[in-house]
């Protein structure tokens, strides 16, 4: 404990009571974050699929129509992502004020740039979407415009991941000299690829649901495709990127500093893996089915449980790893403020 204390700053805490019991705030943080990240996934994953569809549409017009339909979902999911991001941001600021603000200060320009970057990406999305017909003979330029927004979307999560990672390790605050150095701390890169794989898995399921709805006028808008074909493509995306988590999941886990790893965390992760394997089983059955869609609700439930396990595991590790530092802050605060 004392050696640990000597290599990291130990600031005084802010002597203000929490607005509600801590366990309620933690539960709200997990739920609100998972809802926020769901629509972040759909926004980023949808943009990636739209780019792929537009590129394929250069040779086959039916993919261009598919890209346009995907584009109609992205701006909606974007708006929901922004609105649902307010709650977890406020709660993490309340629960982990010192840690979160310290990480923000250390990453400096990168964290400050999040708002203008996101605003720019949103403007590009709207420009791309509402000028579709104007770029009918300039498809490569149209794709380049969307790709610019996509690159911004790829960069912003890296900023947040580096910040969330940095706030957990006060002993590294003295070594960080800006955003770039924070990116190369421990498991930021594995966590980033783990996030991207999850993003595409969720988006694949969204494609199955969105284009598989009975109310969706499929025959009117997507000539050249069948509903079963699109659903099967969505399932294939989800299946293969989930399989890729065999690489990214263990890499993420084994690059975590071990002082925050406990049996409780291990049990949560194992439970998540079991539900993920069950989901893969039913996804594979859907891919092989003549009329996929029978197990969609069950797959969504299994994936939701898996993601919930990851959310609770993330919070468990966060609490475990900063617990010794929180004790030191409490002791220093008690010494500073007379009883």
C-alpha cells in the first residue's frame, strides 16, 4: 500500500454528499452507459456498412439503394446516442470526479476536441444524406465525404477509451504527457478493437431486425434483394465479428493490470462468454435457415445478457482497481479537514 502511494498523486476529495445512494448511481451508470453505447454502435457500425454498400454500389446499383436505406437510420441513431450519453457522463462525473477530471486534464486538446469533432461529423452526415441525388454522377466523392465522417467517428471513441483507462491508474498520471502517450498505456488498443468488433456485431443484428420488419416496404425500396438475403447477411456480420472476439476478448483481459482482477470479475466474464456462445449457436442456425428470423428475439436476449455482463464486469474492475487509491484519498481528506 505505501509503495503504491509513493508513485502516484493523492489529492484531497471534495467534501460533498452524493445526490443519492452510491449503489443506485452505479446501477444507473451501467444501464445508461449500455443504452448510450448501443446507439453509438449503431451509428458507427451503420456508417461502416453504408460505406461498404456504396463502394459495392459503384458496380451494382442495388447496393447503392441499400446504402441509402442504411443512411436513413444513422442520423436517427446518432441523435439517440447523443441524448442517451448525457446521463452516463453526468453520473461518472459525480461518482469519479477526481479521476475523470484528472484524465481529461492529462489528455488535454484531445478531450476538448471531442465536441467540435462530433459536431463536424454530424454536419458531414447530414450533408451526405440530403445531397444523395446531387452526387449521382460523383459517387466516389460522395463516398469520400462519408468516409471523412467515419474516420472522425473512429477517432472519438479512442479518445474516450484512453480517458476512461487513464482515470483508473493514478500511478501513471505522472508518466502521461498528453493524449498520444495515454493511448499506449496497457490495454487501450485491445479495448478499442474489442469495442469495434462489438459495434459491428450489434449493427448486424440491427440490420436483421430493421429490414426484416413486416411493416418495412422491402420490395419497394430494395429491388434486387430478398428479405431473407439481407437478414442472412446481417447474421453473418454478427457471427463472424463475434467469433473474432476469441482474439480481442482474451487480449483485453490479459492486458488488464492484475491488481483489479478478482474471482468475482472472472465469474462475470465467464457468464458473459457462456451467453455469447449460446447466441452464436442460434445465429449459426439462422444463417443456415431457409427463412431466417425465428430465433431473433432469443438471440437479442442472449446478446443483451452478454453485454450486461460486460458492463457489470467493467464496473467491477473499475471499483477494484481504484479501491486502494480511494482509501488513501479518504485518509488525506480526513487529515486536511478537521473533524
